């Protein structure tokens, strides 16, 4: 109790600002890792550190205090190893040009692109042709593009439908779109390593989530089994989209280039 009174007696405006800045830093860290498994681990570490700090401050447990202080160094060393993918992703967000301020207005060409994508997904859904379309944002996807077949063609619905025709040689893989061009088809994507709630989701959906965990891209998926249209962004998958919801997601994507946003749409089923 005496220690608590001593701390309170020394509390000042500077202390309040100090605590506020630390809280902001922790909030930003948690926001960076939002939607990943890492956020649960970080919360657990913060709880353990907080409990340890309080116990070592208000008790006379010398061995426990030593253990907490020594363990803190080990945690600092382990964090870059455990959270390597998430840390890389967070640093990419920070380094992205225009990540905080820039907003790209939709042009006439972008409006046509959105209409073509919606038309393509709707037609593929009706035909029950499986498809995955990746829209590149600020993070370059050239490493993945090299695994596919370069096309470098203007976007139109008929071309996309022909690519994802089950009898076409390029249908097995993803199409990558950069700006208003189809850069490549039959692109191989990384699969998410997370355990999905819905075990019926196959490789196509796991790839759609995986690429958005490694980049700021937006993935569009059409299920071959059900014809359902889904979208993935920031490691989260939103399913059963109709044309209206899909349009809202695409408009937000092109209006907020360089900025991550939550793709959840009212009435959509989020499997994550």
C-alpha cells in the first residue's frame, strides 16, 4: 500500500502523457496484427507481462521478480522469430507510399473495370466455374506473377470467362490484375496456414486468404461447388456476396488505394 501511495504521489501530467503514448503504441501494434493469429499471442504476452510487473512491484517475491525480468529478454528475442510474417507485413504497411494520406479517385476506366469484374463474377457464378482474381494494390505481386503465364491484356469479361473456362489451359490458378490490366494467369499463390472455421473451404479459398495475409491485395473467389462469390482482404474472407455487396467492396478498394479496410459487408457471412 505504501508503494502505491508513493507512486500516486509522484504522478504528474508528464506521467499521464507517458502512459498515454505507451497505450497508443500498444494500440497501433494490435491494429497492425488485427485479423491474424498473432494478435491472440500478443494479448497473451501483454497480460503475462502486466501481471508480472504488478506482482514484482507490489510484492517481495525476489525469485519471481528475477524470473519475470529475465524472461522479458527472452521474449524480446523470440518475438521477431515467432511473428516474422506479421512484422514483415506491418513494416510493408508503414513503408507503403501514401498509406496514410493518399486517396485515389475513381476514373471512368476504373468504373468500367468494376463493372467488368462484377459481370465476370456473376457469369462465373451462374456457370459454376471456379475462379480466383487478385487485385494488386501497393504491395507488388511480381514474385507471384512470375509463377504464372504473362498476358498483359486489357480487362474484359469475355477474356476472363475464357481464362476460367474449365477446359482452358490457364484456368487452374489465379489471375492477377494490376491497375486496369490482366498481368498474368495461372498464377500460384501461397495458402494460408490458419485453421479455417468452415472446413468445406478448399484450396482456392485458402489461396485467396493466403495472398492477402502476405500483401494488401484484394482477392475475389468464385466457388466451383456452390457458385458463391467471396472476397478476401487483410486475411479475412467474406462470403456469399451479391452484386450490390461486391460493388461496394470494389468501390471501397479503388477509392482507398494504399489503405487497408474491413471488407465485412452488412448481411454477408464472414467465415473467419
